[in-house]
C-alpha cells in the first residue's frame, strides 16, 4: 500500500505492508503519476511500515531513481528496517538514493527531526 503526501518541494510515499510483485505495479504508477504532475525536487520513499520486500522493491527504487534523474531531482529512502537496509546494500540499491534512518514524524511536517542518521 502507498499513501502519497505532496508538499511544495517534496513528494513522500508512505509505504506499508508487503512490497512484492502483487503491489509494486500500483505503487509505481501512483508515484510516477504524482511526480509527472508536480515535478518535485525530492521524492521520499518511506519504508517505516514495510514488513517485507522482494526484488520488486529493488525495481521500484531503481525506476524511481531513473525518473528523478530525468527531472534533475533526488530520491531518498527513509526508515528502512535493518533487513531492508541489508537488501539495499547487497543489491547496490543503496547507491541510488540517500538513505536516512530514524526520520521522525516532525520531519514529515517540515520541521527538523530530533535525530537523523544518513548511511
């Protein structure tokens, strides 16, 4: 599942549940449509509530990275679990986006988070 939060300079995709081939296509389509409508300089994929990710999740990241490159923007991945960070590292997807851990809800509201760690 995905919930999109559009702000003037950022589009955040709040991902939840299982990110597999059953859900990836719908998520891709929603994110791509929003990007093409708004041209945000930053797209955030928030993995804070993702319980499982297979290779479809890697494909989702790769495709959004290419899309943001086309528009001169950047892709960020927020709050991946330890397991998902491992998958990102092994697949090389960690080189396609800025990865930030422990991004709090305050950051989503445009305020500075109390703690933010980049890998």
